C-alpha cells in the first residue's frame, strides 16, 4: 500500500528532510525506510546518481525511489536530488579550506586567537546543552547496566572519535572493568574482536560520514551475539541496525570543526555509571 503524501511543501534543506524522515519513520513502508536509510548514509550517491544507479545501490526498484520522493511531497526524484546537491555544497569542507577560513578570522579580527577560544568554547557549550535536552537518562542507565554486566567491554571509535574510545578504555579499566580497545592497528580490527561473545559488550562510536571499519566490526559483533551500545548522531546511522542501546549526540561546530565535548561528557557519565553499578553489585 502506498504511503500517504506527506506535504505539498516538502523541506528544501537537508536538516528539514532528515527531521521529516525521522518523524515519519514508523509510518513509512519497509522499502521506503530502506531508501531513507540509504539516502542519509550516501548523500553523494543520491545527489549525483541516476534513478537506476541509486536504486541498484539501495537494492530497490527505480519506481520505489520515485514513490519515496513523491510520498515526501517532492515532484519526483530529481526534485529530491536538489536537496542533496544543496547539502553537498555546504557540507564539511576539507581541512585546508577550514584552516583558510579560520585563518582569515584570526587575521581580520582584533581579538585574534582569543576569538578562536571563544568560538570553540561556545560550540562545546552548545553541544553539551543539546546533549542535556536530547539524551535520555533512562537509555544511559540501560547502557551502563549492559556494560556493568559484561565480562569484557570492547571499545570501538576510530579517526575523529578515537579519543573517546581511548578515554573509555582508561576510565573503565581504572574502575575494574576488563576492556579491549579496538584500534585497528595494522588492520587487525577483526582479529582484536575475534574473542567477543554474548557475555561481552561493544561500545561503537561513529558520526557522519561514519567510518566504514566501525560499521563493519559492529556488524561482525552483532553476528556473534554481542550486545552493542552505539554512540552516533542519527536513527538512520548505519550503526543503528545492530544497536542494543543507542545514544544519539549531535555536536555543534565552529568554522567547520566539530566539537567532541558532548560525546566526551556522555562517555564520562557512562563509565562512571557502569562503575557504580559494578560496585553496588560486588
């Protein structure tokens, strides 16, 4: 059965489209949810692909893509593509471009470097304020209980979020939890995870544009029956499918550099809560 058309005035920006998809997720047919997940995980492909190529990669029929766009209120797939193309124009620039922008800010403003400190501090404050409003204490407690009961806690967070997984290895180790830091050195991530089983737990951390090895290793862990706590930024994150408990964090940015303040605060709370549970149990 075809889902009802959502609106005659669909979102023209990516954030609005994302919010619409999240609000409509339960009402959309399974195939359209599949398309939504693919689209949010692969915006480049949607922006520049053809109906046929995108359908093949999303593993649906071309007609499903058209139905998806029209269900959301767009005239057709091309109309929907305009949203993704606009998003790509404003997405995270590479580091050279970010440094060029921020360098101009330093040289063109009287407050110079102190202005950078204020900018990064403000983005950290905004991130933490959002965390307090959006992360459920009940879900944090569920995640802490899962970690407290685990024989071994595997910790997976690479690239930008590696400091978070490294901190968790430090903090959980200090409070008596046995941990394995999956750092994927020499591409040995699969071997580092090889001993995990249903009596253990995995904390998997990744944000858009999602590290492929993190998604791959989390899927392997799920196949072995390992309970998974995910820290990510969207219900459509590729980590969501295998999450036992999912904690969603959206970090603010300054000049294209995203904060890690909220994610680190959440990791600290999670480690302390897990330690407190273990202490009470023992």
